[in-house]
């Protein structure tokens, strides 16, 4: 048996749910993060970065399966046999950090965070096991105005990221409204309430009749699989459906409609009062009805929300690809208390950076390809110091540049520069070096002209966009090509 037959060669493949990102994607995501970070800091929120791992018991309600700490998350046991998990989101680390440092923090604590999160779930189209989130949270304020500020800041952040007014809307609701309605309808067990929340959360996908089935005994889907329902009876189902359909119109109109549905329950009235204060604050902050609206069908899927909830829905045309929700959040007053035993109010908003970048690309908002550096062509190995000096001069002037370090000839080097989408190539042969000149080939102009050239001989004769200039004029010439 030969050595080749004994050699194991693994298949080059990306693990399911993970993705390689090239320059255009990375730059699009970086631009979103930078734009949103500027907004958040201008509102007085400070950046915070926590470690990638958290102890599994710190995840609490974030842990998909508390009995199996390596289910739903990527987890391992430390050398002291404690389970650690890659962070599932950025909120659980915030709750742990706030509890650990509460005495030294300026309160309310206002922070934003950007980072990678990992979820050990079944991947699918647009659903990854690794992705970037961007969060902003206020910890330590129970005022509804804190929720309004997060909503207004989310609207400003999404607009800064590239979504003009009218291309997305923040839909707002309050969990207390539905809780009050269910209490008035005689629904008291946590299991039934959770079943109702999960049913209502599927309204956008299943429609009213699908939700009606899930509020009752259950629903069988097209594959024949049966989902057990919340077990409500007729009058209670009708009340919930009337509630979720009370949206439409201005924020004031929705508040009036909800007041007629809730039926005067104590918790429901408290929820209405909070929404009224949020509305007043949003008006003061200049957030229009077009940017933020009240929608009773928004419940958010996670169990830990305790009051106002909000969801950002994409409205712009995305070439037939449906993105729907691109972010969301709400009030979660019980998370820090898991560590301290003391109630600490908190509210926040989160969106997926990668998802928003994909939505902008699908909408034609992010179509620019990643540009490469100016490429200095390498003719002679003995002249590498001269080539590096040119590249260093360009970089010192703030222009990205590199020297070709392969072993190919002139034509492949030019092809390399073109494939990198370089704006220009610098050519320095012995004659140019002796004369103190450089030849600059404007690749951008060449690409534009090439689209209309049919005669190759004419193309070679005209050599469009190529000029030989004194070495001292190089930086200025490149800046003209770059439009600087």
C-alpha cells in the first residue's frame, strides 16, 4: 500500500449552521456596527464586552434545556466539572455582570454590546448557529420612559444602519395586557398562559384560524404533525382573538380599542397606563406613528419578558425574500434578581447584525463590492525594496496598498489586481526607476471602458487609463483615481 493510500485527507467543508464571510460581508456588517454604535453612544450608552463563555447555571431562563446543559447551547465541562456554555445571547451575560458589579455601577446602568452568539439548534435557510447580535439595555429603571427611550434609540439605530424612515416599523405591546385579559377570562396556570403566548406569537405565520386552533385543543399541520393547544374554551378564545386584532390606526386609537377589550382588570389597566406613558415619551422624542406603533399581536416568544415588548419588522422590498422581524426586545424585570434575590428592573432591544446586513443586501442597499488595495507590480526580485517603498508611501498617505508577492509574470499580476477589484496598479520597471517615474494603470477606468470595447487591437493600442508620471506625483494621481 502506497503512502498516498494511507494518507487521510478530510473533506474541506463548513460545519452546518456556520458560514465563511468574505470582505464584502464583513465590511457591510462592520459599517452597521459602527453606525449603530455611534447612535447608542450619543444617547449616553456605554459599550460593554463580556466573555464568550458563561457558566450554564447563569443562563437561567435562557438555557433551552436546564436538565441537559449541553442541549441548545455549545457547552463543555471545566476542569472543576462545572458546565460552561458559549453565550446564547448578550442579555444573560448582562444580567450576570450587573448582579456581580451592582454596587459599583452608576445606576441606571446603560450599556450596549456587539458580539457573536452561538445556538446549538437545527440550522436552516437564514438560521445560523453562529451570528452577531447588537443590544442596548437600561438596567435599574422601572419607568415606562426607559422603554420609550430604548424604542426611540432602536428606530434611530436602524435608520443609521441604512433603513430609511418607512422601511421598518417598531411594533409595541405590553405583556400585562394579555395577562390581565387571561386572568379576567379565568386562565390562571402558567402553562396555559405560556401556551397562549406561543399561539399568539404564530399569528403572522398561521393567521387567525391557525391561532384559534392553537388556543383551543391544538392544530395539525400539513405534514400531519399535531401541536397541542393552550386548552382555552370558546369565550376565552374569542377574547384573546379580539385582543390581538385590536391594532390598526394611531397609537391613541389602539389604546382606546384595547381599553374596551381588557375589561378593567388591574394588571391590564397597569399595562394600558404604561403604554400611554410610552406614547407620550415617544411623541416628545419625535418618534412618528410611521416609526413606532402599538400592536397587540406582538408578544415575543421568550418567557422572561414582564411588561412592554417590541419587535422591529422590515417593510422594504427585498426582492421577494421575506425577512419579517429583524430585531426585538422588551422589559425583563426578573433576570438580575435570579442572582441577587432583589428585584432589578431592566429593558432592552436586540437585532441581528448579519440578518440586517442580508436584508439590506436583498433590498439593494448594500450592492457595492469590497474594493482591493492598490497593487504594486513586482518585476524584478532585486527591486523589492523599491516596490515596498512605494507601497509604504501610499499607506502613509492613507491609501491601501500592497506589493504582489507571488511568482507570476506581468499579465497574471494584472489579472490578480483586477480580481481584487483594485483601483489601480503601479508599474515600475528599470526604466521608470532610473528616470524617477512610475506608471499608473487606472483599473477602474479600464473596467468601465472594457464594457464598451469590441476591437481588442484598438483596446491594446489605446491603453486607456495608463500614464507615466514623476514619482513625486504618485500619491496625488492615486487620490484622483479614488475620487479623494
